[in-house]
C-alpha cells in the first residue's frame, strides 16, 4: 500500500502543501493567503453583456475581467433557482425552505441565452475555473456544494453515485439510503469516500450542506449590493484535505501551531480517527528542507526532467497545449532488442509523466511523443500503463491510444493556472555581471556577525543556516571552522544546510527558531 504524507509550510503570504507518496513528491499546491476567486466560490453576479453569437453572457463578479457563463452551464433548474433568490430578496418574514418551494419549468436545453438572462440582472453563479492568463473566471449557475462524502445540488432531485465505487450492491445501498434521507428539491452526488459509511454520518453531512445553502438566503435582503461573494468555498488547504484525506494517509506535518489546530478541528468533524496523524513541526530547518521537498522541486520543475537510468523528459509549454518528449538518453542497454528497450523506457516515462501532470497541475491538451515502437501489443501495454498511472489523479482526464506516429494525446481539466516554478537561478551575488566580492572574505563576514550576536544579544545556542556548499566547507577539516568558533566564543553553534538558499545567503536563529536580526 502506498504511504501518503502531507507537508504544509505556512508562510506570511502563502501556504504551500506538498503531498508525498512513498516519499516522492506527487502534488504541490501553493495558496496565497488572500486569494480570491477560488473554484467552488458562489457569487451574486450582475449580467454585464449578452452575447447571442456565443449563446453566452459575461458576468461581473468583481474581477478585473468579466467572467464567462455559457447557456449550457445555466442548469435546467435555473428559473427555479432565480425565482427563489427573488423571493428571498422580496420576503417580509423567514425564507421558505427549499423543500417547500414550488419548482418552475426547466429551461429548454436547446434554448437561447437571451430568452433567460437580461443585461443588469443579478444571478447566482459558481466559479468553475479560476482566472487563467488573460481570461476571467469561468462560471456555472448549476450550483454544487461539496462535503466530505456528498455533493449537494440545490433544485435538482437526481441522486447519483460515484462510478469509482465498483460494488453494484454498495452503489444501490448508497443510492437508496440517500434517496430516503434527502429533502425534496435537492439533488445529491455520492462521492467515492462515502463507500461503507453509515446513514447517521451521511444524514448529518447532508443536513449541514442544506443548512449552509438556505442560511445564505437569510441575509440576502440586508446585503443587496452586487457583485459580491455569496457562499465562500472553504480555504484551499481544507479543500485539498477534504478531497485527498483517506485511510492510507500516514501523517500531516505543519509548521504553524494555529494552523495545526485549524486542521485538527476540521479532521475531528470528518475523520476523528485520523486526528493523531497531525504533527506540529518544531525544527529550526525550513520544513520543506527537513523533508527533502525543496531538493525534489529543483529536480522536477525544470524543462528537463530525468528519471530512471539516464532517460529524461523534455517538457515545453505553449498557450494552446503542452508537449512532452521522451528520450532514452545514455540509458544502459541490455542486449540488442531495440523494441524491448523502447518499451522499458516508455513504461517508466508513463509513470513519471502521470506524476508531472499532477505535480504541475498541467491542464488542457497534453501531447506526448514516446519512443517509437512497432508492435501493436507493446503500444496497447503502454496505453494501459498510462491509464493505470493516472488512475490516482483526481482531476478529470481523458487518454487516447497511441497514434501511428507514436503520439499520445491526453486532455486534463484545467480549473486553475498551471503550477510554474522557475528552477534556473540568476546569480544573487553578482546579478548577472559576473563579478562579486571576494569569497575568501565570506567566512570573515560570518564570524563578524557571530561575534556581534554573542556580544550584543548575549545568546549562547545559535543555529546558522547556509547553502549546502558553505555548510560542507564549515564542517570540513580535522578541526572544522565552526568548532573553532564554538571554542573561541564559548557558544554552541549548529550549522544547517538549506538547499533553497543561494550560495552566499545565510541566516542566524536562536534556540526558539526565531531569526536573529543583525540590523
């Protein structure tokens, strides 16, 4: 069974989440702490412009560019939903519960946008794609509220069960169970993680989702200003935990006490038996360095990505699609069977490509140029391997068999900008000029700072974080330089290597992990 560990680095401006599977980095998410327009957020938007030619409308939701809403994304029950909103705005007393509300006729699936929407009209919309490049958010009016086990769809009556649940008996049990507990005028999608769950748990979650939807309308009359956020999705950290947490999770390491409590509170609600896996990281090294994540990021986010025995991928990005080229490189060949070697490299490449798609969150069209193979059987084996490798990818995707040119095409849903990390570094000491201060004086600068700390701050246990090359130099020799400083200043200095630092970057910390200000 694959072991899963989640490492969360909480910074001042962003939260970074790294998912490790068998210690290998497979997903990396970075969330700005003030991020707006997250997938799942529900807004009260205002129709800005009707586009009959596109059968769509542009909606103002407060973003610099108007968001896009197509007729097919309105949802069959759009009229019922809009009437319920208007009724809530005009009401004198309490809002009528959804299950008692009389439904309107469904809109025509082949209808025109101008028959349903008008310029200036207020509509309830949900973000389905974050703003990407020059495009504004993509919207839908068929609202869905996601929980741990269930997804609630207001003004629908359909119940469906995840196709990933293989047991027909379990599917029937869940469908019958949910149909018996759900209120009228609500549709439900049963998620994969609901498999085996008891009725009390599902009923409690369903009631909470219904309460969340109906309570949003209780204040709609007081806050009539549009556009504005109507129902906010939980922050992306909790969303990721909600979607990925399962019985195979081994540990969650977080470097922020407040964040630890927030996650514990959330996990107590959805999976109380998993609370013990949450651990507060108290080390003085950055958490991503302690778990070797920064090193993996440097190796995995470049244009060239190496995998087993010298083979490598070349990954190129364009506005329209992503192109991945598979190369055998200087891989050692066993025997003279070129076909067998090609299959071996391609099979390993399929595993790495599936990992890269999740890691970089690449979406849209992905074109892969595998090493040519002649055997139709081998092409089928590779196709099956690609499907197997991407089976754990939660993002919707579609894989086509190899073409006669050895090209595989994959479409993967794009709902947010691709994760892009620049791994090539401009020299921070010379800024590209090729000249820098004499490096022979660098250790003198470190010792000078150390003397200042001992003399002015009066602390004896000190941590020095430096680049691995510098750490190696300070620790080398019969009597390492850092030990000479320990004896000279009568202190306990510990040197720690940080791969994320540039060569001449350094920082001093006290025993509590607080950085020592040398200003």
